C-alpha cells in the first residue's frame, strides 16, 4: 500500500512475535494472563525488561516467558552478577577506605580494557535489534569481572594490605561502570543508582574509554532484591482473581487423530520415556523446522533433532525439563545423528506444544 501510494517504505520494523507463558498461549484461568499493573504490585519492572531483552532477536519469532526460568535468571544475573559486583565493593570502600578510589594497576587496567573492547559489538547488536546477543556478551563480561574479584579476594587483603584492596576495588568499580553503560538501555533505573553511587553524570557509550581514579564515591544503594517464588505465586493468584470467570466451553465435536489399535503392556514396556533437561538448543542451518537439542537424560547425554523450530526460540528451551523417548533407534540425518525424540503435541509448524514436567522431577527419571 505504501509503495502504491508513493510513500517511502520502512527499512526496519520494530516488532516481534507473540509472547507465550510457560510454552503456552496466555490463559486467564491459569493466571498467566498478567496485567502490567498486577506485575508491578509484586515485582521490579526492570526484571521483566532484562528477561525480554535476553530473548529478543532481530526476527519476529515468538518468545516465551517461563516462570521458573525467569526467577532463576533474575536471581543469577541481576542479583548474583551485576548487583554482586557493586555490593562487594562499594560498602568496603566507603566503610574501611574512606570512600575514595585509588589508581589502577596493570592487571586492573587489563580487565578494564577487555570490557571496553566490547563496546562496538554491544552497540552494533543493540542497533541491529539483536538484544539477546548484547545481553549474552554483557553477561559474559560480568562473569569475567566476578572472576577477577574471586582471584583478588579483597575481603582478605583488607585485613593485611588496605591500599592493595583499594587498587582492586578501583578496578572492580571501573568494570561496574562499563557494564552499567552497556546495560543502561535495558536497565535505566539500575544505571541511575550506579551513577549516584559513583558520583558521575549520566553515563553514555561515549564514556566507555574513560576511567575513574582518585575519585570519591557515595554510599551503597540496594540495587536488586532476590525474587522469592512466593512473590510470583502471589502475582499469579492475583491475576486469576482479577479475571472474570471464563464462560463454559461450548461443546465441540471430537477432534484429533483416531486412537490407534490397541497394544499390550508388554508393547508399552519396550518404550523408555525419560525426564531430560535441555542443555543447549540451536537452529540447524539448511533446515527451517529443526532445532538441535543436547539433552541430559541422567544416565547419558543425547543429541536430538526436533521439528519445533517454528514454535520455539532456542534460548527459551535451555534448562527446561522435557520428556524424551530415550531408547529410540538412532537415525542418521544429513545434519548429524538424532538419538531420541522429545514428546510434543499439535498439528505442526507454530502449533506445537512440548509436554511439560512438574517441578521436582529430575533428569533420568523414567516416565511410568
């Protein structure tokens, strides 16, 4: 229509696919149809911004909000990685070292250089709408900064060499500053707290190459609170209560494929169904319907090629528990050998629904 009317067409569409919850369409009866106001009554909006950013790509594929994955990732990343760096450094510096940064030594400068070297990569991923790629890079850099802290052990050196500790914390807070710049498009409130603690003006990507040395900082502010599962349960319960009662479903004629011919219990016992955890998932080049899954089935690890690529983003499956047909005869494909099958229902393409597993199940358990 735009071309026919003589208007300029868009170079890029800032859109994405649908949002599913726990691998299924949103449901009022299950409490997974959640209003933004209900969410905000219980949880920090920046958690959701970070979770979505960690899944969004430059495609219009659907993304999935897995409640368990959401809780685990927020506690591991926002609390365990980013907040942890500042909470280990700022209180020690303000309470025991006069609240003043020192000078960077060579190991500290090397850490800062490695983090700063990712600036163009992170910026390019943001510009190209590859938010998940940007978050993966930033998360890996945060891991590197946390390893630096573990190696230097400032909580030990503060007792024997305060000035060495000041040097270590100077490097750590310079790393925090760079990570904050990278995260600011996704976590503006978090960035504002870091800026206040470091006593710096609003940070931009142009500030990545600068360093903070011989600089006074402010007192520590709480950055993120660990999510308790009870908060999520309360949010889901409130969502259920806030929805009108669903009308009774209309009677539908029988649907689906006819039930197959009867089998005996001996036939069924030949089938070995196991709980499996998805260790990794990736698209298969040259096969638009296939995902390559690496599964932990407890007693072994198996590679499975599953025709679910149009229904699921690979990142949404990592860590998820699935049901695997573990003793299926391996099948050689041109992409590799498939050593099993994951159980799902639906007619195919985007209408595929993987069977879910209740909490408490562990990889390797038999399905009986």
